[in-house]
C-alpha cells in the first residue's frame, strides 16, 4: 500500500506543541489483485519548536478570527487591506487551532483562539463554521482559504523536519581574573 493523499482536518497549538489530525488515504491491491483504497485517521504530535514560518502563517488567521467574531478591531479590516493587514495591530489575539470540514463549495473552517483582555484575563473565541466560498456571509473567504492552505503547508513541513531553533544558553568556565576585569571595565 502506498499513501496517495494526506488531508489535514484539525490543527491545534498548546504550550508551543503542535498536534494535527489527518486523513491519510492508502491505495493498493488485495489478494485478488483488485484496487483498494483505505482511509485512516492519524493524529501526529510534535514537541519540536515551531518554525517562524508556521508561527507567521498562524498569525495571519488572527485577521479572520477578529472579523468573523465581530470584534471591535474588525472595523480596521476591509477589502483594501485584508491581504496586507499588519497582524501586530491585533497582537492581543491568538489563534490556537482550526478544524476543516466539508468539501467543494461547502468546505470551510472553524477557528479557535483567544483574546488577552486589558485586565489580564483571557476571552476564549470560536468562530462559527465559515465557508471559504460563501461571500454573502464572509467576504474574505478567498483570503481565509489561502491562509488555511499556508498553515497546512507549514504543518506538513513541520512534520517533515522544518523546525524552529531553540536558543540555548551555555555556561562557560571563565577564569576569576577575567571576570574581575570585565566587571571593572563595565563599572568605569
């Protein structure tokens, strides 16, 4: 049997850990030499550091979380800037996952996220199911579809070894005289 298709159905980030639920389609032949296709549900988890590209792709989903949940910041997002909106303007929002379902013109997504409030508490947010091709109910469906595709691409890349770099610290044995010289030069 060989894998012919992998479709990501759900992605979640929790404590910098990535988890993805996928449908993996296998094609092969049975004992009678008939073509067969089987679909398995697979859950993959990774504790590797997220690559900055995956982090940036997930940040783009903030725009859709804000607009679909009708948050006040949505007033600053329109057709003229949805593709190049600076997500740092809505840095108090975070998308922690998404679930894809449906197919063809009924394909869409549910975004899960949160907003850090001024008092330090967290408001959990879940969008309703939002179709990619329903401009009547969500005018940025094309952008949402592209942003989900970018996330899926980065999730697959992550599971194929595209990880972030974790900065480490090293303790060097410094002779006591050198440490005193550094302290004296900083003081003067």
